[in-house]
């Protein structure tokens, strides 16, 4: 017996009856760009003309907006004064940026070194980094960077590494790479300043912001075409050939890649597209691509004080070709869908909007609809974990902003005789809203996600995404979510988004944020709550199947109440060498058979009962975590006495094997059992 919930409190715009398909032509063919670029009306990307008008109205009406804009423009004034041709040349390197690496000093000091080490960098000291763990500064005379790989394709590019033994990082022998990391930090800083200047011009129309952005964009146009395709993370190997050929043939390169011994060239980059980058990321160039496209979109039609354009037509063509189209070429060659590639598809889509390339737009949108239809589960639940769902949502957020009413350019003929996109709305015409809604429904009362599977104790939707949800779906409950996260006076990143996207006229009536009891059949998780708004407690029974970023945790029970974890989960250590300690079976609240780990593949998991009432609620799920012949079933009953408190009754049926351990993890070790005698119910099972 399963009961499902009415969703009238969170009603979204109507979603399509079934999946939609968006056919696309070759996104690496740039011919449509020159054909349709003249039809682009800037701003055309994440911001539209009405968003800029909304920002000005918010500044006029609301003190929080005026205060934020004044501070933002003051910071932009300092950036505009800082940006010179010399600054651009220093902060936007000629040599391809590296990714990350372990710290050799940590190893020498006997500390636990981490593959993807944390580093501190400051624009005040741009040519050095400091290890977050041991505080060693690089470059460092104790660690000379004398291992050199020189490009044959572009001899001006030399890649230097520390002269120490390599590190075994997930089976790959990785070098220490301070110089490459520094180049990456510099580039990140320059792109952040570029985006800041774009926003500043949009708010003020002062030409000095656009003129500073022009210097950065022209420097990028100078170096971007020569940036090599490289393997990010700790791998730091480079495809030593034309970047377009490397992007097209990443698993069958036309020349040997640059990599340190003992790795022998095999003419493919390690993990191929998964970690591939030209901008110092690890397979996620979409983010900086969107930054560059957005900044250009906001300043490309800027006028000087004498009314003349800041950018010449030749400069605009050069930037569109050698920065925007060039930086998105790698993504345009990757047709896979995963939690990284979808953000790269967003980069293609935004570039397509800004330069007028409908084929790139379609390639991006194809990735978006496949994400919300196929990467997310039917109905919207995450296929991995809350943290990776939010990572994926971060990658595709540009579609929510950029595609609120998209029309393909006049004269464009879709491939295969398909229908033109007219008034296409990514929020209303796809499954996007259901994906967001299911994430909202899995929040605890403190507006964080439970740290189940590969997720963290602090993972949340957060105020910025709450603003996006309210923009796309302005229901009373979603507006209440915005108020809970950011309040009436947003700050920081939320203020920037609210400035452009929040309605200057707030609703007169404020709804209370309410969470309901809910079960997700495809995700196989059930949530029982208490409190008048469902925010006092959350009992979560997790029967989700095995998959990427899942744990050995079938039928794990997690319990959060009154702001505390009473039955806890250790969550996720990302790429820490000890991450297995938090994913193994005994790290969870469940029954172990013979002290063994649960099965992974084929363990299944489904709900058999979900009943909600005023005082008594129950849910039951089962799986084959110890094989098809071993009963494995859990029933959780919640007794709610209102102001007098609530409690859980936990009934676990487990069979097979010779021993069964009932494992719990709580806030302390002060546990007592009163008035209960445990005995086997039969020879095969106990309850």
C-alpha cells in the first residue's frame, strides 16, 4: 500500500506530457554564427533588457538594492583602475593553466597529503600559493620546479613540475604542479574581474567599465586559441597538438601527449572528457565560458562618452570567434551526459545565444533536456546524491536564466526538418521544475539536506538558487523559501541575483514554508515529519539502489530532530584517501549480516508501505542487500504526541547468515534498553 501526496501547495507551471527532443547540427561548425549574428539583440544571454530595467527599479525602491549596487560599483571602480594591458598580460597567462596537485611539503613533514590539495592564493601576491594544510609557500627553493615538458605544437609553452617523486593519486602517478596551479588562479581571478566589469556596466552604463573589460577580452582573444587541451585534477597531462584536433579525438590523439614518466604516451588524455579542460578546470570549463560570454554580452555595445563604440566591429568578431566560440569548442565535442558535461553544454548554449549560433544553442538544450529527463529520475529525484544534484543544478542554472522566452533567428531551418523553437521556456516546457521540487521536498527543517550517500552536512539549496526557483516558479511556497534563506534584505551573491531577477513589488501576503510527508518511488526514500509546518523533525528511510555516488547503506535510517542529528550519517569525504570509511556498511544505521558489506550491484530497493495520519505514520521498505534469499526489510512507525513530543518505532527483519548486528550512530554513547528481550523469531530470521 502506497499513499502519494497532493502537491497543490507547490503547484508549478504545467510540464510537458512527455519527453521532448531537440535535434541539433554539428555544434563545431561555426558557419551559422556569421549568418545569424546580426539578429542578436544584446543582452541576449543570462540577462535580458527587462532584467536590467528591473535592477534599476529595485535600486530606486529598496535600500538593500541601492546599498548593494553602491558597494558593487565602488569595488568595480577599483577593478577598472587596476586593469591595464600589463595587468591583462600578467593575469591571463600565455601558457595553458594547470589544475591541482598534492603538496610535496606535506609528504615530507609526515602529514597526510591529499590528491586534490587545498591552496591559498591572493591577487596581492599573484605569483605564489600557500598550502592550506602545512602553510608551505611555493615556489620554494626546497622544491625546485625543474621537471620540464615542452610543447612541440606550441614551443612557447613549457610546463614545469617539482623535482620530487611522483604521487600515486587514484592509480595515476601525479606530479606536484605549483606553477600550473598559479596560472589557474590568475586566470580565475581575471575572469571574475571581467564578469564584475560586465555587471558594473549593465548597472551604470559608465564606459570605463566596458573599456577595462575590452582589455581583458582582447587578451583572451590573443591566448585562448593556443590553450591546449589538458587532463585536470592531479593528472596534468597535455595534448600536444591542435586543440581542435585534441577535442575531436581526445581518445585517439594525432600526437603523443605531454606526460611525465613512468607514464608512457598512449595518445589519449587520462579520463578523456571527464577531466578535460583548456581553462584550468577539471572537466568543467562551462563555468568560465559562461562568465566570458555573459561579460561580453553586457559590454559589447557600450558607447564612449563621445558616443563612439568601445569595441570596433573587427574586435567584436575577433572576441566572438577567438574567445567565445573557441572556449566552447571542447564542450561541443563531448556528447555524453553526466554531472560535469551538462555544465559544459550550458556554456555552449549561452555562447550560442550571445553570438547568434542556433546550432550551439540546440546542442546545449539537448544536454539540458536529457539532464532533467534522464540524469534525474522520473518525477525529478536525484540519481546520485543531494550534493551531486546541486552540482548538476549549478551546471544547468544558465538555462533557467537564459531560456525564459527563446525564439530561433529568422531564416534558421532546424536539422532533420524539425520544428523551430518559438517562445521556448526551459522552466515551463521541460521537467526542470519537478527536479527542483523533489530537491525542496528532501530538505530538513533547517533547510539543509540530510548527509546521505555522497553528500555533506552543509549541503543546501541556498539563497541564490532559491532566487532562481522563485524566478522560474513564483508560487507562494517558493517565495517563502526565498524569505527563509535570504530574508527581505538579501546579501552577497543572493543580493546580486535578487537585484536583477526579484520582482520590485513583493507580494502582500506571505505564506509559511511547509514541508510534507513524502515518499519517492524511483529514488526509494521516504520522509516522515513532525511539527505544524513539518519542520520539527525528519525520519528518512533510504532504500535507494546502488549507483554513482551511493553508499553501502541500503535501508539506512537517518533521524533529525529539533536541530540535531539523533541517528547520524557521516556523509562524504570527496576524494580523501579515507573516504571509504564513511561509505562502508557499518558507518550507517542498519543491520549487518555476518559483519559483511552489503552487496552493490543488483541490491535493488523499494517501498512497500507509506501511510500518513495525524498521530501515527508508517513506512516500510525492503531490498536484497544481502542477496535474494536473505530477507531484508525495515518498517518505521512515527508516533506524534504534538507538544508532548514524538518517537520512532523501528522494526527490522533480517535473515540469512549466522550473526546480525543492529548498528546505530548517534550524538553520544549514552544508550539504554529497558523492558525488551530480543530473541530469534525462527531459524532464518530475527526481528
